[in-house]
């Protein structure tokens, strides 16, 4: 197994060259992607919290109820 630096160099080379290289983006484009990614992350986090809360309420209402 190669060292960390060798693996890092291979990854960076793959990102910069070849058929699957990342496109060259301007700073504005990079910022726009960052804003969209942050919004998606926040939305997914909120939906996950809402789902867990709903699951807890359902559990309390139907499973934990003692006859």
C-alpha cells in the first residue's frame, strides 16, 4: 500500500486530468455550488430531525401505550 502522499497525488491527478476531470469553475460558480450544497444539507438535516420526531411521537402513541 502506498503512502498517504502518493495516494493524495493520484487522487488530485485524477481530479485534474483525464476523461472524468472536474470542470474548471470560476470563483462565482464555486460559491454558487457551495450555497446550493449548504441549502441541501440544511434541508436534509431538518427533514431528518422532523422524521425522527414523528417516529418518536408515533412510538409513544402506539407502541409504548399500555392497555
